[in-house]
């Protein structure tokens, strides 16, 4: 008679690919399992592991609800209504302004979300702490539409947990009519001439990162001396800032209350659509490039609907409509032909000024402390 324990261990080994299906059948038979039981287990465990396939268990019928938690202004107006109509799913849509806000919520136990949209450096954190569900590729039939650069990205080899959604850069936007010669340096935020008319983002990684690059360091630095320098520069700039504010600064740029704002390229494009006197600068010292991905939290209550949504976004016309609204680059290669102004992925030369953020590991604490000190100063 098979002990329960031995069977459980064997099934686990099968699930993680430690034994092949053929080995499984031999050992399960030796443990006394009947063929129909073995068949059921094999069906539940899906296809052979180790072939780059993620989990393949059946997710059942599509649920009637889907809860999406996304960055603000990061989707086309008709993306959700069209999905609801076609799939018969009611979508609840919430927004956030930073990765830390979103992850903080998940870490605190928020469990209703079916889709979240972390930046590259957050994905490994989510997978390491079991916050991200493994994707079931059999539901993602449009995966082939992804551009090669976004297939098997370093932050998620094999796209096991994350399907790239949009990519962009973090530079600064400015009013061309108020600031005719903005230069091309982060130093603009140190210029008293524009005191009270400038903002930096409400984002630890982007603010400290900009001052690290300003002094020629990596924006992923964990060197205490480099970080102390970045803090000093950030504090000097803070004297000229109206606020730390991210996407919602667009209204103030449009109205002219703000003339220079650290901002992402796509949100700048959105503001420009309403106020043409807006330009965008990628500072010569360098700045962030990021990829945000669709991820299904491990705790998602509507996983089948979440997969259908991801697959829907991977359609060329849906991906194109999203980027046409957001102004960001699309990782959906099939969508590019349908985009009004596709943002070309940076060349190797342009990459010399761009850097992907990485998780800071144990240095997160030091960064957090410095950011708190900057904000409360
Ligand atoms: C949303 C833009 C978010 C991109 N407005 C940040 N990674």
C-alpha cells in the first residue's frame, strides 16, 4: 500500500518537473496506485514540464468578474468596455501611482486583484515572495505577437509570471513657451530661476535615481557615499520644487502652474495632446527605462478571466489602441503597424543613457530611510 506521504512527494516531484511522466508512471505503479488514479494525476498536472511551459492545469470556465489594479492613465478608453461586452465580464478598475503603493497593498494581504502591472524590477520581488501566479500559456494564444526583446526578459525568464504591457522612459517634461532653453541635464531642478514651478515624481526610485545619475553613478547604486551625495542634491533641488507628484502633474503642466516636471515619456505625450507647448528631455547624464508587465497575483480570485484579459491585450488592435492613448512603447510587435506614432525601441547607442532598475535587495532599507528623510525635510 502506498503511503500518502510518498504519493504526495511523487506528485510534487512531477509538478516541478523533477521526475518525467514516464518515471512517474513507473514509481506510482510501484507505490500501488491504480492506472485510473495515475491518469487523473497526469491530466491534472498537464503537459511535460521542463519544456518552458508554465502550469497547464485547467482553469475552468471564465468568471463573471475581473478586478484590475493598474497605473493611472495607462489604458485606452474602450479597452475595458470592449472586453466586458465581448467576454460578459464585469471589470472593476482601480489605479495606483507607484510600484511601491501596489506591492505594499499586496504584501499587506489585499487579495481581490486579478491583474496588476509591476515594473521590471518588481517582478522578481513578487515571484520570490510568491505574490505572482504562474501563467498558464495554453490560454495565451496571442503570445506570439510579442516583440522578441520582450520574450524571456531578464526579469522573468520564460515569461512565467509576467507579460510585457508597455515600456517607457523617465526624463522631464517642460513648457516650451515658459522655458525656452531647458538644457539637457537633471541640473535644471537646481536652477532657482524656476523655483516653485518645478516638480519631481513622488517616487523614491526615480528621484534618488535621477540624482545618482547626475553624479555619474548607477541609478541602482547601493553605495552609502553615493547615496549620501544623491540625498544632498535631492534636498538642494527640493528647495525649488512645488511638490513631489507623478502622473497627476499633467493637469498643472497643461494649465501652466508647473513648467518643468520629472515625468515619463508617455504621460508627457498625453499632456502634449492637450497643450502642444510641451517638450520632453532625456537628460544627458542618463535616466530610467522600464517595462511594465501584466501579472496575475497568486491570490487572484478570477484567474481564467485574468488570462483572457491578457490574451485580449495581446491582440494587435487592442495593443495599438492602448499605446495610441498612453503614448508609450508597445511590446506588441503585431500592434506597431496600427499605431499612430509607434515609439521605436532604443538603439544600442541610446541605451548608453538608459538604465533598467533592479531590485535593491537589502539596501532597500537604506533607500527607504533616505527617501523618508528627503520627503520630511
Ligand atoms: C502611467 C505610467 C506609468 C508608467 N501613467 C510607470 N512605469
